[in-house]
C-alpha cells in the first residue's frame, strides 16, 4: 500500500490545493485520487474511508486516515522532518504555525464571498466592510511575517504556512482585492510559483466549469504569468520518442512555437498545453 491523498476539483478546492502543495512542494511522494464534485456529494464519495467526509484526506501506507489539512501538515512534518515543512528557526517556526492556524480557522467572509476559482478572474469586486476587514487582516499578517523573516516567503524559505495561504493569494489576485505593495508582491510570487502553476494547469485541463462558484462581476485575464502559446494537434512528427512524464509510448501530440511534442495520454498533453513552462520534465525536453 502507498500513501494516497484524495483531492477535490483543481480549479475550486482550496483545501485540496493546500494539501497537494504540502506533498509536491516538499518532494513527498503520494498517489492522488480526485473526487469529482459533479458526481455526488463529497461525503458520499468518502464514505469508504471513515471518519473522512471532506477533501483533502490522506490515507497513509499503514491505512491511517487523516482528514484535516492542518493535521496533514503536522503529520507530514513528523514523518518527514528532512522535508522542512516548518522553519528550523524556533521563532520563525512558531510564527509559521500561528499563521497557518489562523488561516485554517478564520477569514470566513473572504471564503464565502470570494471562493477560489482558478478558471476566472474579475477586474472589480464589491468589498463590504466584513470582507475589507478579512483582507486587511491578511495584509497585516503577511507584512508582519515578511518583515520578521526578510522574505521572500512568509518565514524566509517556502514553508507550510505559504501552502496554507496560496489559495488566499489566488483569491486576492482573482478578485482584484486591494492590498499593500508588499502583499501584492507576495501574491505575485504565488502566481509565478511553478507548483502553483502546475496545479492551475491541471484544473484547466481537467474538470468542469462549476457555475455555483461564478460571480456576476466584470471578468479579466488571469493575473499570473502569461503561458507560452501551445495547442493540441492530431498530426505531426514529435521530437521525442516517449512521454516526458511517464516514459510511455506517445499517443497524443502538442504543438508549441512551431515544434511538436508527444505524450502518453490526453491529460499529459492537455496540462502541458495550458502552461508549458510549469512542467520541469517538459522544459528539460524542450530546452535540453
């Protein structure tokens, strides 16, 4: 049995993004099972793994079920101390834990009025007082941590606290919420982070547009780095003989900047089409 994490929709499940970053950003191997938000209630889909009712849920190699994202972070840190999920400096480690805990338990108005939606961005968003208070608190926390650590991430190097605030950064960017210059720079760091970009690319390549996450605000282009142009094609001669991710034979093709590359399945191709520069294995193939 291998470690397995159950995740929700890549474009909308903010807690799933946090858990995925905890594994992927820190190099901890895990198999992924995606729970389809269109198929049935999440609790019903998780019924075979009591007491889990939500995503993310991590099932360890020995079968232990861990159904809370903060618990996942702490248990990963205990089992993989070499990964560095929390800062080694005691003061920064305490700050990081406090940041993650407040994010985990607070900011209800921000969550409710601005659900994470990595498929859409808005140029303007109404900001009632309760939302403004949540955004101001986020801004204060980020500036405090960045001043204390010197950056570039909240506690110096990327840590679990940054994974917890990644979906908040996506909300601030996607809803054009007003924050300070320091907070905007921190948001930009998340949007440019290759791991975040890979997650977003997978969401664009797989899953449905869920209408209940939409808001009737003016839309704009996604504020993160513009992806390199690419498209799926049916014919062509690929430069590679095997999929850059799996090493399996090629069945699907992509064209980018006049060059053709092959992949072992439609998802491998489509996630690369969405953001070619986000995938190190493909970048090595293309540029090597």
